[in-house]
C-alpha cells in the first residue's frame, strides 16, 4: 500500500468543502489512516515549501497557507499518490478538467483547495512533517475484498 499526504487548504476549510472532497477519496477506495485539523506556522510552511522559499511569489503562498486552519490527512491505497493527483486535476482550477476536484470546485491557481504529495519521496518527507508515527492508525478495512481483487496488492 502506498501513502500520500493531503492538506485541505484554508480555502477548502473556509468553504466547508472538506467533507465533500474527503468523501470522493473514500468513494474511490482510499483509506484515511491519519487526520487532524491544525494551523500551519510560517516555520512549517518554509519546511513544507522549501523548494519555493526563494521565489518572488513565496510570501503570498506562505500568507495563504498560514492564514487559516488546514486539515492534514494521510491516505493509503494502491497507487495512492497518482490516484489522488489525478482526482485533484491540474494545479489551476481554471485549467483542471471537469469531474476533477479542482475542476469542479476551484477557479484559482493558488486557492486550489487541496495539496497532495507529488511522489514517494515527497510523501515520506511531508508525512513526517505533519504526523508522528503514533498518530497513524493503519488498519485493514473489512470491505477491502469488495474494493479490489485479492491479488491486487
């Protein structure tokens, strides 16, 4: 099973879309193994977005991501990173296809509702930024046999 970090960003929380979007991930068969509401501090934002800190637009990004509460979660499933990113759609809601989360709910590049890890290394790094090992509650779902074949691991 693969894990990915997702952040329901402040715009998602303020617009009260967390439940609707989380339901889409669960409907797809992804398992929530950790979740919490929190505020991202400027220091955490700098760690999370380390590759962007020196860019001219970073202060706007930091102001946005620290401007309100977020909901951080870890999703687990087969090819979870790719699946989540495809469900989100293009970064800009204006360019995201209809049927994707951003295509259906966003009309902005920055206020695009949800962050998702872009690869296995990023997922591992980001999960450690937001969750301690004892906050992760992995368990086998009893409905797993109805989500995928027994040989699909």
